[in-house]
């Protein structure tokens, strides 16, 4: 399946609204068919491509027809029959184990346990009587009951009782499910889940990590011929940036690297618990034993030119794993999209088609660089200056290059919050004239504060 493919078809009733001219024309040509429903099918989201590997259909048990009730009764009967058959199998196994332990078949003398000799006639009532009267010492004579000789018999009966109890619980759950249906949210009658499997090859931007908090992303993927190689021609699998070691309190990765290399050379498995792991001295001793450089570094050669690198490099074996933060699932771009109703700033996140946050530290970078115009448009027309957004769109349509930033809505939100504390704040020029006076009356609803700035504050 590819993005846009329909996975589950669904139509929903359409609310009666004024028809557009196109819809009126279609209805005039094709009649009233499909007029009162809209397509709400489940489609493959953007960015997902793969193979459907399974579907699940959940439904709440509602009003049933006679045919459905008959099917339900048949399923309950099948469940009960399977339960009786499984119990018969468990009791047969128990009797065999008792016979092996005692050396002879056990014939119960108690009248209420006679059902154990007639397992072919087993039913719910007989199972209940047997379970109520089958004690662990029932097959044992008095002298066996006091000694350890009867322990295998007790164990066999204990296991059988536990198995039968589990079977009873499973049957109860199955019949309860048949009667009630699936547990769904309030108001949901049916639910369909589709599982799509996607194969992802390793790519630049995928996240990897070791066991020491040493996480990072792939920056280059090379053919094996271009990877650095050892003196004997063995290419390395992964090259880590040395900046991931100093000042990061994860020097354990170097110990793991060296110990893994020595374990491979000397043919042993290393187990290093958290507080009782290998010491630096032990690793040095193993290096001497293996006859390798005690620095743990070796000469490495460039795979493209064949020249040796200027400095020796630490090479070894380390456990690295790929985290479920794949770049294919994160890559995302937004031209225009939804805005927050209160602040009028773009929403965040791929799921909401959001924008990238330009935070404090990024602002400091532009301030330090002196890029005042870029910073101004980021804080106004690209964000929550509603008038400016419209003007910038108009200027693009006309082909003009005009930037007229206005008042961001976030400033209006700030003044509204300050008014919520009982403080009236106005914008005043240096000559003392009020730039914009907004009326504040006790009987005025909060969402009808003056719209002189033209900004949208529908949710305030």
C-alpha cells in the first residue's frame, strides 16, 4: 500500500448544509444517490508505504438477530465442549502420573471420586464434584501420607488442580467475551485496526546508541570498500566521532571497546557487572597477554586512498543498537498549516503539520549575527502577526518584496493576562499620547475585547 490508498471503506451521514453549485449540478445529472453521506474511509497516511500484514475487527455486542443468537449458542457449546475435553486430558495425565508413582493403578474408594474411573462420561457437574473432593492425599494410604514417599503423587494432583483452575478461568473469559463483545470506547460500535509492515534500510539521520549513553545519528553510509581498514585488510563496521568521549562521563565505552577486542583475540566471554566489572589493570594485563599495544590503538588506513591515518585509532568490539527514531518517520516540512487559536502561532509536531520552533537560543544566534530583518519576520509575519501574514501573501501574489510587520497576537495575549490580574496596560508614545486604548468594562465579555489590531482571538 502507498500513501492515499484506502484501507477500510466507511461512509458517514452528512449534515444538511447548503449545496455548492457543483453539487447541485451533480445531483441534477445523477439523481439523489450518495447525497446524504460523505467518505470517511481510513487511508494510508503520508510517509507510510509497506505491506498489510494483518487486520483486526472489534465490535460491541448490540441487538442480535435470531441467526446471530443461534451462532452465539453454538460457539458457547463448542467452548464448553473444549473445556470438558481439556479437563479430561488433564485428569487422564494425572491418573497416569499417580500410577507411575505408586506402581499400580489408583481406584478411588470415595463415592464422590468415582468419576475419575469414568472419564468418558465427564460433564460440568462431575468436574465440580471431583474438584471439590480431590485432595492431595486422596490416593495415599495413612502411612504414605505421613512420609515423603507420597510427594510425587501430591505434586501430580496439585499440578492437575492448577491446570483445571486455569482452564475454568479461560472458559469464563471466552464466554464473557462472546456475550459482551469487545471493550471499546464510549460511543464506538465498531473498530478496525490494520497493521502495515514497512522495511527501512539504514540511512543518514537514523539514531544509534551504545550501552553508556553514547547516542548519535548516522552521518554517512559508505560502501564497505571505502571504510577504513586494519593492517590485515579487515574493514571496520562503524566509525564513531571522538568528540563523543571527552567530558561526557561515558568513558565506559572505551573499556567495552578494548575488552571486546581482547575477548575476540583470546577467545573468552567477558561478563562485567555494574559494581564488579573489569578494572583498568585487568584490561592492561589482558593486552599484554594478547600481545597488543597497551594503548588499545592500532594503525588504520583510509579506504579510499589506502594511506594510513596520521594518528593511531582505538579499534575494538562494542554493542551498538539501532533506536526506533528513524529519519524516514521524522522528516517533515510545512509551508502553511494550522495555527493555535489563542496565540495564533503555528502548531508543533509532524502529526499536526506543525512548524519548527525558533527558540531563545536560536534568537540569540541571529542577534549575535546581526540578522535583524530575518529575526523580525520570524517573530511576526512567519508566526503570530495575522495582518502581516495576509499582507505577505498578497505581496507574493503581486510579486512585490514588501515586509510590513505588525503587532504579534502574543503581545495581546500578554496584555489580556495582565488584565486578568486587574491591571490595565496601554501602549503610550513618548509624548504621552495613548496609541491604542482598549475599553475595559466589567460587563464586557472576554472574547469581545476590541479587535482594532485586526488579530484573531476567537478562543480567548
